[in-house]
């Protein structure tokens, strides 16, 4: 009977140590960190895309249209 109580006590102690190690382990990456990284990348991507649309819409396309019209203007 003493041997069985000793084995159960050892098993409970091992399980308690493994639970304590698992709870105190802070390695790895949490869900909040990943969500913040994804949110930052989406916002930066949207800002970059909006900047490119503004650049192409107001600067590049009118200049490109003017150059093409000048290139195919046979009259003068």
C-alpha cells in the first residue's frame, strides 16, 4: 500500500511540475502579436496603394496621355 501511495505521489508531482513549466513558458508568439503585425501590414499596404493611385492618376497618366497624343499627332 505504501508503494502505491508513493507512486501516486510521484505521478502527481510530475504532473504538477509539467503544468507549472507549461504555464510559465513564455516562448513562442501570441495571437495578439500576430494580429497586430497583420493589421500594421494591411494599413501600410493600403496607404502605399492609395499613394500609387494618386501618383498614377494625377501625375503619370496625364503626362502619358499627352506624350502619346504628341507622338501620334501627324499634323504638327
